[in-house]
């Protein structure tokens, strides 16, 4: 007697993270460097020390969680200046 089989590849539903889950992952990236993510989504990324490498780390963590790649380009990244911008950007990427 066998249990249920694996889902068909074509019907796999990708997980989508909530804004709060993305924020938690962003906080974990900063915490690993001894930094703290402020509660204010309007906080400036340069002031909190969140760099492009940190964004890359966050993107990788999100990809691991959702089981899919995020496709983004450099021009989109240039618009990001505040914590809320990062959260908005990743939310949009998930639904793209």
C-alpha cells in the first residue's frame, strides 16, 4: 500500500511571503552583521547599513522560502532607498 504520490510539476503552487515575513528575513540579514532593522519602514537604507550585498542575501533567502527565483534588474534596484522600498519591491517580484 502506498501513500499519496508527489504533486505533478505543472500544478506546484509557489509560496508567497507576506510583507511581515519579508521584513523578518531582512531583519535576520542585518542581525547576522550585528545591525538592527528599525521598526520604521521610512528608515534610510544607507543609515542602517543595508547594502546591495545585503539585498542579494535577502533575495536568496526569499527565493529559498518561496521555492522560486526572483527576476529583477538593476534599474529597479536604483529606486530603492528606504526599508519600505525593499519590502514593496520584493512583494511585487513575487507576484510578477
